[in-house]
C-alpha cells in the first residue's frame, strides 16, 4: 500500500474543510494581495494553520521572519504568539510592508511585530553582535532563494536548542528533483536541502505542505 497520496483538488478541498476558519483580517489581507504581482509569494491558509499549530506547540515567544511581502505570515505568527510574544520581521520593501503594517494594525497585533527594513543578513548579524545568540524560539525563512544558506546559518546561531526553523519553497514546484533544471534559485534550494539533510547540528524533516516546508530543530 502506498504511503503517500497525491493531493488533487478534491483532497485539497477536504483538507480545507477540516481546518479552522481563517482569521477575518488574514482573509482580508489575502484578498487584498491576490490581484498583486507576486501574490504567489504569500503562504496558503493550509500552511498558515500548520505553522500556527507548530508555534503554539513549541510555546514560541521570540520569533524571526525573513521575507515579509504583504505581511500574511507575520500576521499569522503574531496572532499565534502570547501577549508578551515578539516577532522581528525582516524585509527591504517599504511598498509591500506598508500594506502589512495596515493589516497588523487592524488585527491589533502591530505592537508584537518589530519590522526592520534592511538586508536580512545585516539585521540577523546585528542581533548576534548584540548578544542575542541562542535566544529565539522560531524562525521562518521565505525570501530570496540564493540567500537561504546565509539566512539558515545566521538563524541557526540565533535559535535556542530545541527551537525550530521553517524554510518555505523547499520543493520548489518539484524542480529540485529535476536534474535538468539548473536555474540559480533551483540550484540554491537543492544545495541547501542537501546541506540540511546532512547537518549533524539539527533534526529535520522535509514536509509536503504548500510548496514544501523544511522543518529544522536545533539540537
């Protein structure tokens, strides 16, 4: 008997029918983002539910996000955090994150989110330089794919033992398994996937949620 199932439209609808309702501000933000160029960068409701459950399960309070776009995943994270929880969100786009700030305010969680508009590697290194190593519970990486390796290494230093990194797009539409695809982004994700699989510093699992989420727990 097969141990995996192809998620077609019918199965996807069944999954959706068995998830909690989408928060109304998350739904509004999804609808606001849908007609925008690059809307595919936004995570799905299914993935948001998965990550929200994970955040609550590990008792996350201090979190990082690399790549904000219009703020859906950051909003999901802030909603999942306790009142004293904080998210440091890294992006370089004032235009996209202006939308994000609006919806964070609407949901009443803007005070949980520290948006830093600068190259993410600089922000993460600054945190390390300030003595923040091993002090974060969770990091979500969903930004430029050629930067993933750098973000992974910096986030791993910032993460406490037992903390979790979730890296998005690690199946990359199936292209990582196509040896003929030598696009720069594909090669970057493929190389990092190989690196994580052999990394003795972590326990990890590549999960077929959304476009593939690599879950990494620091030992």
